[in-house]
C-alpha cells in the first residue's frame, strides 16, 4: 500500500500534478484522489475545477473545447473517461456530497442577465437557498454550491469562452465542426440527467441522504420579486417536493422540513435533484447569455452545444405523459423554462452572427427548437428502422406551436433578409436555404401557423423581448401591443416580401446556370486544344482539374435552388410565373455595379454585420471575385475515388522529400534545359496559396508562397491502382510474372513523361 501524503503537502502536490501533460496528469490525479481523505478532497477540489476550466488563468484550461480525436486520440480518450458519467471525477463530486461541503462562486462569473435575475429576486425557487447576501450592503455576492453543482456551473460557463478569437486550433474546430471532448460531455451529461425514457437510470447512483440540508430562509426583502414572475410559473406541487424541491443545496433543500418529509419523497428527491440542477444551470446560463451586448460572440461549437440542450429538453419533456415517477413534474416544467428565453436568445444571435455558411449552426438550433415532433421516443425508434422517416405533426403539438408562435413567425421574418444577401454560388449556402424551405414547405406546419396566426392576438406572454425590439417598440405601453404591431408571417406585406426574396433566388439560380454553361464550354474548349491522347492520359493518371471540380460543385446548385423556390412558392402562395420576368430585363436593371469592389471583407471590425441593406447576390458575387481562394492540390480534401490511408501515408512521404530537398527541387524546376523540362512534368508548379481567415466577423485573405514540390497523392487514386492491377494481372497471365507488368507500366509512364518534356519544354 502506498504511503499517505502529509496533509500540509497535499495542495502543493496537486498544483505540481496539474502542470503535467494531459494523459500523465489524469493518471496521477486518479491515484492522488484515491488516497485523499474527504477533508483533503474538499481542500483541493476548487483548485482542480479552476484549473480544468481556466478560471483566472489560461482560458483553454485543460483543452476540453480544443481536444478532438484528430488532434490526439490518447488525450481525447483519457479526458473522456476521466470526466464521463462513471469516471473518476464524477465519483469525487458525489463523494464530497456526503460531507455537505460548500463552495462559493462569485456572481461576476455569471452572465449579466442571470445576475440581474438573481439580484432583483425574479428567480425560481430553485435558487432560494443558494444566494449569499453581504450583510453590510445587502447585495448578492456569490452562490453557495455543493460539489456537483460547483463543477457543473463551471462546466456550463466554460462553453461561453470565445476561444475561437484567441486560439488558432479553436478557430479550426469552429470552422470544421469537429467533435470535441466538451461537446461529447455535454451530450453525455444531458442524456444522463435529462433522460428520454421514464425508466432510465441516472448515473452515478446516489442513495445517501446525508447531503440533505435544512432549508435556508428566503433572501432579504430587497431581493424579493414584487410578484410572481411573468415569464415562469412554478407549480405548487413542484415547489412542495414532488420533484427536486430545494434544488442545488443538496439532494433536497426546499421549503419542507426534513421531519415532515416521508421516506419515499426523500428518496425521490435524492434521485431528481441533480436533474433539476442540470436543467436550471444549462438553461439559465446559456440562454441568458446576452449576445446583443457582449463584445465577443462564443464560437459555433457553443451554438451546437445549445442545440444539443434544446434537443435533449424536447426528448425529456416528450415523456412527461408516460412518466409517473419523480421526474414527471420536472419534465413538464422544462419546456416552460426554455420558452421564456429562447426568442430573445435567437433574435440576438441572428442579429450578430456573421453572414456566411457558419450561419447554418444558428439555423439548425432554431429549427430544432420549433420541431419538437422530431425528438420523441416514437421518432427515435422509427429513425433506427428507417432513415427516411418523417414524423407527422399531430394535434398534440398544437399547444406548443400556439405558445411559441412568434418563435416560428418573427424569427423567420428576421432571417429572411439575411438569406437574401447570401451568395448562392456556394453550395453550402444553398443547402442552408434548402433546410429552411423544407421545414416551412411542410403543409401541415404552414396550415397550423396560418390558422393560429389569425386566431392569435399577438400576446407575447412568457417571452423575453430582445433589446433591438425593446428599443424599437418602447413607446407601446403594453407588451402585447408590441408584438401585435409586428407584421404577420402570412400577411399581404409578407407575401410581397417573399415574392421579392424568391425573385432574388430565381435570379441567382439563372446566374448559376449561366456560370455552369460557361464552365462547361471552357472545359470542352481546353480539352479540344489539348487533343484526345493527352486528355485520355490525363484522365488516367491525374485527378479532375480544378475547373472540373468546381463544375461538379456548381452543377448541384440550380436543382437545390429550384426545390427551394417550389417549397416556398407553395407555402406562401407565390406565383412562379412572376419570378421569370427578370429574364426580359436588361442586365443593368437587374444588378447595378458593385459599390464594394475593392473591399476584401463583407464585415466590419466589430462583431456586428455592416450595413448591407443595399446588397444583392450580384453585389456579393462581384465582391467575392476579390476573395478567391487558391489551395495546394496536394492539400485538397480526400475524394471519394481515393484511399484515405494511402493519401495520408503518401502525403507524409511527400512532405519528408520536399522538406529535405526543397532547394534542389526548386532549382531543377527553374532550369531551362531538358532536365528542367522533365522536372516540370513531374513536380507540382510553384504557386501562391491563399485562404480565408475569419476572426471577429472579418473575412481576410492570407497568402503563402509554395515552391515546386513532389506529390505522390495520385498513387492513392483507385483508378490508378486499378490500371496497375490490370497490367499486373495481364502480365501474370501472358508473361508468367506480375512484376513484368509493373515494369512495362513504369516504362510506358517514363516514355510518356519524356515525350511531354520534349513537346512542352
């Protein structure tokens, strides 16, 4: 048995271990915490939490939001196992619950809207016994949390760090939508504590009742609300302990004394209090983040995490009717909590999000919230058996659609101008519009929205208003009057707006069709000039050219845009015949000259979008002509006709050769004799590589000069390998040796290269 560490050295030992590399750090901490007493764990616990999430230090912390399987599979697995539901860290958090240990967190770490909610007393009963009030100033200074809640609050707050603005790795993850440890843990925690199935078991099992503490008195009078908060109503049965009672102060808390609580209710509260904590902390911290006033926007990985929260709450709430256990009340309350904040949150997010293809993450978040029928036990089982399953919108969802009507209609109207300014020569932007069109092309949904909008008075009861609408409509006395003054989605005004929008989409589609025709003509003309033999050999030995790849991508655009036009015309009763009138108009009437031809950025230096109200797709297309990216062909994404393993191995070998003989290769390439001509046939030509770098909403071009270099990537092509296999098989059959076939192929290739070097010096 290993000797115990003296108490006075335990903290120093932990601080030393926290400097180790990730895998070694996790391994040492596991052994260290196994040997610690509860008192020692209580001492080191907050220091470890602060280090994990970079509180008052490096914002990256342990790198939960930058570690992916691609960046390091060993580190990824070590962190996943350590922080997982049955991992060492969760066991430590629950071990400290038996001692009723409390840890304070300063309210300055919380989002401003949440602090305001707590200070004004407009908070659910959940927070009643968590508030620490300064006796001198009578102001809220901190929250007193148990070990589980202390970790969970820091975990949720970590997602708000704008890491993409300070770390290049986080920026890459932001753009590629990689799966980080943080996103994995978000999904795991929510699936566990907000389970879909009523009979699901919440891990780790926690049965002790020692963590139940006596209820604290309610906050001082200055923190009491003047009345019941309008945005949330907590059922009396819920407050009285049917679910989790007092929230986070322990497995119970609340306003019922332990003496009057039955053993069965106590056991139920022991089971559900963690679910209540997770629901409140994730919803209050993330959905109360003030996206309209904060200087930096969190990254798109955080928006994806919020979408995971929204989907899981839909799953959680959908089982309320089937759950007759202790989580039933919490399931019914979950959607009410989200509903009160989602509109202001989405509106602020859309207002400030950059106008590029990353807008898709915001669109997916909104579409997930407004389609609860996609997240039920029935749809989950149906998706397993059929990927094409489309759930029906039944009358059971009428109440949800009615309650969230402005989230459907006003957010759609807010998004429409943004979609009108996207560049639809980009296939990803077309797919984004297609997602929107398919959702609102569902006739069942459109019929309900039309019917409810006619019946609805515009009352916004239950919603927080975004700042932009508060400032715009602050002269309207009642809140319901504010919303009733907004245009309706199916009004005549909106139908005209939709017709103008679809006119722009139709114009963009015709422009893409002309571009497809032009590219095809250019490729055919180039092939005609090169001749049949060179084209045949080029197709056999080389990947498609950049023009051919571009043509393949652009060719998919017109059909996607046509489907979008069909869906939206049918939903908003727009006559498609009116959309073709621009074909008879002169070009200068369709799109005036670009006013931003010399500007390389669509965005200003702030996080807000510049004034692009006068831009149309033609403007954006002309402006984008200065933003063309040039990528090294050896670094293009792996194609479907390539073997992934070979591409990576051959790339490694090519890099080693290029780094070692970089000067010699460039020197041979520049020679004007036959050796130089031969080298130019074998090596990739020098180029200036250009790529886009997006920070704080700006789109800038970065450049790097690339010299002549070896690229063995064509050898990973399935077509090349097929030719090699055919030669070897034929040689084995007719000549008795497969190697002879390989030799013949190499000889033919060298002869071709020599011929090309002679003809094209």
